[in-house]
C-alpha cells in the first residue's frame, strides 16, 4: 500500500500514487480467487514520467505527459492503462491518487452541484469528473476528465484527499442470462491476454477552489434532467390504448403534448396459456393507434417478436426485417425467459438466430436485457441516485393503500418490501408465499368467493416452488454475482457496450445495453412532485412501464372501479406537468434510442479548458453534435459568451449555473470564450 510520489515542489498538484485495487472473480480455470489484491502490486519507475505495476494478471501503467504546445496547454496529462498479462476475470479495478489537502476539496457531485466534499462520494460514469483542492502552498490544483466520462470515488480524510478512478467494474456493465434456469450475471467477462483499457485525466492549476469551473452539461440544449419511458406491451389492449392516446373526453390524452415514449409492441400473434393474448401489429385497429403514436414523435420498437412460444430462425429473421422496414426501430426490448431468440436466453450465441448481428443489421443499436435498478420507483425516479438500505417507501405505500381500501395493491407493495429486504433461500420462500396469497386474493377479487379447491390449488403451487427452492439451496454457484447491490447503486450505470466494458470504451459498432427503473405503480410514481425532484437532482429516469396494465393489485393510470374506463387524476396531472417542463426545455424527453445515441456521442466529445475564460470543444464524430451544453459560473453574463466567434444557440440560468449550448460540426473543434 506504499505511496509513490508523482509530482512535488511548488506545483499545487503534489500527487502520490497508491497501489491499484483489484477484485478478481473465478475464471474457467479457477486460478483467480475472489478478494482484493493490494499487496501484490508494487510501482516501479520506468522513466521520469512512467510508472508500472503488475501482479502477474494485470499490468498497470501511469504515464505523465506535459501538455506543452498541445491543444491541452497549461497542465499535465495522466494516462492510466490496465492490460491483461494472462486470462483473468475482473470484478472491480481502480487506480488511486492521493494529495495533501488541509481543507475540504470541492467536486462536481452526481446532482451536478459544485460543492465541498464532506467525507466520501462515488460518481457514476455519465457526467464530468472535476475536483479541486488547495495545496499547502496556497495554490489550487485541479484534476478533471476531458474526453469521455469515467466513474470515480473521492474521499477526504485526515487532511488527505484520495482520488480513485475506476478502470473497470462489473457494476458498470450489468448483464444477465436466464438460460440455465437461474439468474446468472455475465457482467464480468474474461479479460484475454493483451486486452487493455486506457483513460486520460488533465492535471492543472486552476482558479479559486470555490468558484464553479466550466464543465460539460449532461444533456443537450441546456436541459437540467431527462425523462424516458419504455412501455412494454404485455398488458396492452386496443381500447385502453386509445384512451391513453386520446384521453377519456376530458382533453387529457398523451398525443399532441410534445411528449415521446419508446413503445414496445408484439409483431406476431401468440397463444397464451393463462390469459387473453396481448394485441399485435397484425390487428389493424391496434396498428393504426400505434402508427398515430409514432407520427406524434414516439419510437415503436419490438418487445421480442411474439408474446409466447418459440419460433424458428427463418420466421424470426423474416419478421425482424419486416418490422425494421415498417417502423425503423433503433431499440430492442428483450421479452420473456423462455424465448430462445432473446438475448437473456442465449440468442446472441445461438447460430439459428445470431441475435446481435440480426439486430444491428436491422438498424437496432440499443438493447434492454432485463436489468432494473433494485429500487421502488415511488421512492425516486432518478437512476443516478437509487437509495440504499430498506425501502421504507414500500411500507408507507402499503399502509396508504390499505387506508384507501386497496388491499391487493398494499399486498404487492409488501411483497416488494420483502423482496428488497429478505435474502437467501428462505427469503425467496417467503416472497413466494406472498405471491401465493396474492394469487388467492386475485381469485376472490374476480369471483367474489373462494372455494376450498381454490385455496388448495394455490398452496399446492407454493409447495412445488418450496421444493424447487430447497433443492436449489445446495447448487454450487447459484446467484453468485460479480458485483454487490451497493456497487450497482453507487455506480448507477445506465448505458454501456454489450461487450461488457465501461461506457468510455464504446466503439462506433457497439450494440449498447441500457438500464431501467421498473415503474409498475404508475400513478404513485409519476407525480408532479416526483418529476420536480428529478429536475432538482439533475437526474435521469428510464422507466420500465406497463402503462395499460389494469390488474387490481397495480396502481395504474386508470381510475380504479370506474366505468366507463377513465384516466386517473394523478396520471393526467403528471402528463400536464411533464408537458410543461418539456415545452420549457428544462426537461429533455427523448426516446430510448435518442438517449443512447446522445450518451454514445458524448464519449467522442472533448472539453478542454483554456485558462479561466475559455474552453475548446472537439468533436471526433463523423456527424455534427447538436445542442452541446457547457455550464459556467452563473455570475458570467450570457452576452459575453461567444461560441466559435458567434452567439450560442441558446442560454438559460439555472439556480447555480449558466447553461449555454450550440452545435459542434463533425471532425472539428470550436472555441467557447466568456468574460
């Protein structure tokens, strides 16, 4: 754990380098055990500007480069790389710097506030990493990312500032497979010999510590937050869809509100064993409504291709091509744990379907693969700030729905609370018992009476599940994940390459996976107050919704017990509030495809400070980047800002930033200046 000095002297950035921290997983030979490997790494100095360390599995390098006459003038570049020397599985990998700092350092939090660091914080990988500290000589040191975005951890303890950057972590790219009968994480793929990851940071002297630095905005056009809905079609119904789109006679429909969603649909009719099948694009009345939604600006995407039942590869290929030609989707929403062509069932490696090639060949670049943030959406809409610990919101909602005479909704919340708090085999058994009680309650709700046979059948199914769970108790490797729930919450990954690498490693040809927040009880979650909180947190919401679900244990968008069917007051209030914020351009409401494309593009934009009153923005993309946003000290006058010699496309004053934005042409760099 010894520290190696990188810079000393009058420079405010008198950095030291600590041993890398790596947590290995088990690879197919079992050579790497799980745990922290700290003592095995010893830094050696290759030259005046290069340090290396290895434990035989991973070789680290930190190289310092003077910016001199380069476009990043006025500082030092730190190039950090990790390279596999032999096959290994990495669950967590970080490189730590340390600097003496008697007073609290400042940093950009994940809520995009320039604030003092009190003790410790973890920053996810979609936002600028910028920290400042006051050195012993009174000078201000600054470290920042300038090309791409990186996850990091910052700590201030006993007069020492610790800056850790995550080279890689399984929690930055969660992936799942169901094909072996269990929920298997594939988030930590094998690093083959020669595999490497590199990131670069800028180290420089800066202005006063407490003065907000110029940073890149998270979203385009000066938006403070973003709101995305992905709606799954498992509970679709043409009549209810018409009410959602047009309203129920009170001018409260979704259409013509300036709002978008990513709407999943089935293309092929199916026979479902337990309930009426969902409508498909083969039904003209349903298809016409979906077309109206698309013309209103929403994205229509395949939720798989069919609701139930496996199909041969020839039909899969033909239907996917037909869907792509008719609807031009850029997103795929995986469906079910039984369909062989789905990603989570091994469709990517099944030669009959060759899912990834089929998707990219159809113009699809974004894929949802069953990763929800483990939090109740009535607690928060923000993917970047999922709360840790017990989900007390579930408990409060349980009591509230009991009080208003909705016991089945209350029972569903109670089951969610159990799911979040109970662990292990016995926890799963209790949850299964809750599901059985809910099933019996559903029978009573529908029939208004129960027979002994109904109860017997319900508990017979529970007994079967109990035996299966008990049998699974002794299976080796069951539910072994390469990340903890806390790591998933803190790193808060949203979009990442399907290859199983962090967002900053994205390539043009990569298919992207994305994370969602399951939003079942829509009228409890989508409220004006919740949306305002998302805005205040500068957050991102990607909802995993079933908007047309009218099951009696769901607090959905429809008013319970009303005939004819009417939209709930809570839902229509939320829609009006969302519309007003989107029209005011404070809230960005893209489709999932648009969000993923923006997040991909941001990794190819560089934001390089020029002194204290300028920034160079470089676009290495082959297309123009529109609405690129820079946040400045709010004391700066908008009239003093020049964007490549002209006025910015727009500006807006937040409560603590001045947001300005404009376009950056392909393969160009522009200079932004202010006074």
